[in-house]
C-alpha cells in the first residue's frame, strides 16, 4: 500500500466517523471502541 492510498483510506475512515457522530451521537463510536479494545485483548491472548 502506498502513501496516497493510505491517506485516502484514512480520510474516508475519519469522514465516516465524523458523519456517524454528527448524525447519531457518540454512543455508537464509544461502543465500537470498547469492542475493538476487547478484540485486541482477545487477539493478544492468542499470540
């Protein structure tokens, strides 16, 4: 993956998070963040 592609994907991700926050509030983002941390912890267990 080169730099322009990674920047575009990063901007798309940040834009999607901003739209979700403005439309639905930050509860969804907080829930997903907690679940992502649980996933990282679970994956680290298998390492």
